[in-house]
C-alpha cells in the first residue's frame, strides 16, 4: 500500500516538473525569437511582444521563487529580465505616443510640434538601447535557463510545490486584483495603474497554470479584453501628462492652441472609464472555487 502511494506521488511530481519545464521552454523560445526581432528591427510591435514575453517569464520565475525561495539561476534570470524590462519601457511609451499623435495630427495640426519632439527623443532612446543590447547575448540567458532546469529537477522533489500550491498563487494574485478594483478612484489615476499591474500578474500566472485548470480560450480573451482597457487608460494618462509637461517647458507660447486636443484626450479617458465600468463586475467571475478541484 505504501509503495503504491509513493508511486502515485512520484507520478504527480513528474507531471508537475514536466509542466514547469515545458512552460519555461516555451517562454524561452518566444523570448529568443522576440529578442532577435527587436535586435534586428525596433518597432512598437516587436518591443511590445518582447516586453510581454519578459513579463510572462517573470511571472513564472516569481511563482517559483515564492514556492522554493530565491536560489542561484532563478536570481540571475530575474535580475537580467528586470533590467531588460526597465530598458525597453521608455521606448514603448514613446512609440505608443507617436502612433496616437500621428493620428491626432490630422485633426489637430498643432500636435506635429510634439510629434517631432518625440521623434528626436526616440533616437536618443534607441541609441541607448543599442548600446546596451550589443552587450547582451542570448547565450547568457539560455545558459542560465539550462542550469535553472537542472536545479529545478533537484529541488522540486524536495520542495512543497504542488499543483495546489500553484493554483493558490494564482488565487492570491486574484485577491489583489479584487482589492485594487474596489479602490478605483477617477481622481486617482494611479489606482487604475495599480490595478493594471496586479491584473497582468494574475493573467500571466493563469496562463502558466492553464495546463492544470484546462481553461478555454474564451477565458483568456476575457482577461485580455480587461487588460487592454486598463492599458489604454494608462497610455492616455502618460500621453496627457507628458504633453502637458512638454507644453509648459517647450511650447508655452502656444499653450492655448492645445486646449482643444487636451479636451479631446480627456473625453477619450471618460469613455474608457465607462467601458471599464461596464466590465468591472466581470472581475468577480474570473475566479471559480472549482479551480481548486482540478
């Protein structure tokens, strides 16, 4: 009887180890592809895809770190990925603004002034990234992942990591989403940003444990739709804040000429708030107690 129980436990650990290693292999494959694409061509999409891949990578690493505690190559990978994310964030923000302003310029020609400023800023950011990216190699991160997987094969069987503990990590992330969604305040735009950060973490953990829960594609489409609205609110916030700063510091003589476009952007924000408000109740349906009964 004991040997049968041991065999069942070993099978469960083997399945769990396979799930984690396969997830790491998949995300590493996407990372390698996106890193090479960004190195070859800087575009809003290529940078966005790499940043999303890095965040998914970090979600896996953070869950493992929570369950096993910080060790060797887990620390090395997290440090490298966080450094990269910090490097690409300014470029992504700048490129998103340029895309939106290029469209706005057709109706508000005054915006070409700010667009030209962003083009110059983009060149500065690109030069900084190129200097850093030339120093980075895929060999370094692939080597770290190789040794991380070896460490996991040794540590996981001795740890308390189970499918249930991974689902619990997702539930903990969901509780943060619930709490931050209840704290939303239209007069405090950072409250929306904090919800967005929590929601991304929850979404990426759910993607990680999808092989445990067997969730349908429609579930993740719902998560993406919610996150997209939060992202648009944040992009609108960044654009308005940066535009106001630029006007006050670089184009103060034309300040009154920007009032119409500022009002237009504020109205877009109001519409985004309405769209979010129509979806906010969906958050309560994103977790099912049956998730623990996989």
